C-alpha cells in the first residue's frame, strides 16, 4: 500500500539508487553493480568503499557492459548496470535483446536522466525513445520512477526477479510524492486522486507536474484524476479502463516521444477496448533533443503543467 | 600425451567430423566450413580440459564453452552427442521446427550448451562476464571463448578483449579460429585483419599460435595458456575453412553449403565413407 506525502522537497534519485544497492548488498552477496565510466556521475563508485569487489567499471563500453552483466547472471549474480538512458537502451540494444532477454539472462538497468532530465548534456545524450525500445523486448519490465520512494521499491523488486528490467529516472532532485515505506505492485498503476472530468495517465518525473496541473484545472472547474502508471510494461489495463470509464477525456503525459511510449501503450488499450473517449497524447512529437536547462527543455517540448492544462481545456472544448 | 591418447583424440575428431557431415547432408544445407575448422579444437577441449557431467549439464562447478561464432553450432552438437549429452539420433533434427538443436546454440534448449550465441561478437562479453563471476566466486573454473576470425570485424570483440586483458582474466581462454574466410570471401579481402596474433599481443594477451588441425598442437597451446595466472591468454588457431575434407577446403563458398547437386552430394558421401572406414579400422593402422 502506498500513501502520498506531497511536499516541495526533492530527493536526488541517483543517491537513492546507490543507497538502495548498498543496502541490498548487505544481505545478498550476489548483487553487483556495473557502470561505463560514469561511476562518479551515478555515485556507484561509492560501492568501491562498501563492497570493493561488487562494483565494476568496464570503461566506456556499454555494449560490453551489458554482455558482461548477462554473463555474470549466467553464473548466479544479480547485475545492475547504469549509464545515461540512451547509452543503456539504444546503444546496447542488441546486447540487451540477445545476450540478455533471448538467452534468459538477467540484466537490471538504470537509465538515468531520460528526456528533458538530460539538461546541459543536450541532444547527443537525450533519450526520448528508451521506453519504446524497451517495451519491444519480449518479457522485459519497463518502469519510469516518479520519486525516490518508488525508485527504491522498484530497485528492490527488480533484485528479486529474473529477466530484463529497465527503470528510467532523473539522477538529480525530483519532488517527493510517496510516503516513506510505501509499497507498490508491479503492473499495477497508482491512482493518486479522484476526478470525474478527465483522466491524466503519466509516469516518471512528470507525475508531480500532472498533480500541479490538477490544481490549476480545479480552479477552472475541471475535475482531473491522475494515475502514476510507473510500470509501463506490463501496463495496468484494468485500472486504466476503470478510471477512463465515464470520463469526458483521457490524456497521457510523458517525458518521451509520443511514439511507442506510455501514450502509445495507453492508446492501444483504449482502442482495443473500444472505449471511444476523447484522447490526447502529450509528449515529444517527432523531435530530437537539444541542450538547455531542464526548465527550458520542459517548456520547449511542451512538458509543463501549464501546457497540460491548456491541452486539457482544448480537449474538453473549454478553450 | 601418449600415442594412445593422441589416437583417441584423432578418432573423436573423425567421429565429430563424420557427424557434422551426416547432419548437414541430411538437412541439405548448413554452416559446414566454420564447423569443420573447429573439429580438432572441440575434440581436445572436451577430451582433455573441460570439466563437465553429461548427466548434469547445469552442474555449477563445470567449465564452460562460449562458442561466440554461433553459426558453427553443428560442431558443438556433434561433440555433445558423442559425449553423451543427448541421443545421437537427435542430430538429424537440426533446424527442424521444435528441435532442441537450432542452427545457433541456445542454452535454454540444448543440454550442454552453456551460452546462447549467434549475434556475432556478443559471446565475447558474455564469456568475460562468466570469467568475472568465476573469479568473484573464487573458483578455478575456466571459460573457453571461441571466436571466428571473420567475427573479429565486430567491434564488440575488441571491447571485450580490452576488458579481459585489463582485468587479467586468465580463466577466459580466448581461442580464435583463424580459418581465413568469412561469408563473402577471404577475410583479407573483406576487411583485412592483418596479423591477429600480433593484435592480440598488442591488446595485452599472452598469445600462443597453434595448428588448429593438430590435436597435439592445440593441447600444447592450452597447457601453455593454463600456466599463465596473472594475465589474459589467447590461442591463435591456424585452421582451414572446411578443414579435413579436401573438397570442401577448396570449395569457394564453404561458409554455408547447399547440398543441391550430384557433385557436392557425392563429395560429402565420399568423405563420410572415408571417415567411417577410418573409424572401423584398427588404431594401429591409422
């Protein structure tokens, strides 16, 4: 069970990731972390002090890192690999697919700074397609962590499973949403509030923006419901359909391309179940990433609470 | 190695070669050239070096083979069948729907297959991970990583080699099957690999050259590599694509062979009879 603890405080998710792994290593000597020369950026190099032989820096070679992780899993280890999202999803895709998933090896992946979270690293380091790629891998589990409590739970849950498991999250500070100690269910969406006019399905860092949009919409007499679809695959179609029932419109809101990600997954469920509700995907529309602050990028790609409000009002015919 | 041991090895090689030919002729096509070039290597590895248990293929203390050039699956299957991992009759089911013997090895399907391979280059990193795991577990297990010379076109091999050398994974014995040909022709014409042994030395490997058609030479190279305790090791196997059957050694497109005309079928049948006669014969007459 989860409960909300929405405040304006932020937690750095890379710190949560590393602390969670170190905690897991205290009781499980099969947990091992790998990074591709970003150990200081992720903070994973801290493991050198706590568990010296449980951190491997493979150098700048993500495909190799993925294969090594898969090989380690073949002899009983539980590997977690990290790099920036595009480098542990797009660059090493065939290794994840073949050496990982097809061979039934286990690779847990932390893709950091997805989408606009890339900030000053810019277009070369941007991933607006990682969720789409990872969804395509048979049997893979794909998550987008909206806050530290959820990320910690996801990492601990991945450590118990066999297969390819991907979680994307901002390394840096992200607003707290859930109360510490909350538990969740893989493949089950978190319904964050009640609302009768419009359903907003979102995931990751944008969940807090969606909640902000809710407040603005309420001032305009629009009652919006938000669900945190943190597990994009498998998608919780049951909750989605239940929440969509009776709504005037449904929107997806994602820090990702509208092709192949959360919005596509939601559209598939709505269409196949003949829900026939007005529907709009808010995400990145056939564009490459670029450089700038997170705030600038969020605004540039229309991934703000304000844009969500405007799009919602348009969809409802109130603009 | 005693003369008797050597003769046993040569007989196993002949049997593996025979089974590859029968298997692929039965199917009507297959990756013949690169399977034949590894016959003697497999024979030596399974007879002298690998710790394995055909009754318990997943035995956790076993040594492993990662056949990164997965298209040579037939040589591995022929070896495994001869060592009792599965019934020999199953060899004829190669590539049939629902078979346990897919063209490229699948660790989930075949008893004795330690790693799934086929997407070239990827076995190198997998073997590096396995060797790292053995080291972390403080066991004396070995993983034998078999890579094709054509496969070295794949950049991932060199990423993995850098790692294996940097981490001093002496328990990952890299064996490069230098049969000098790849699908489209000679390796020197497609993408000249230059001197592979020198390249491996430059990458930090203790590198030994061996005659890949000679069990004794392969065995001596393996002994030398296993003496190294503080660095990466590599055996550059000088082999011939289609090895051991003159017709197929000289056959231009011997990467994947189609047995679709009387001449090529007769060549395979002649080789089969020759090997059968050899195996029927007295060891002293070999």
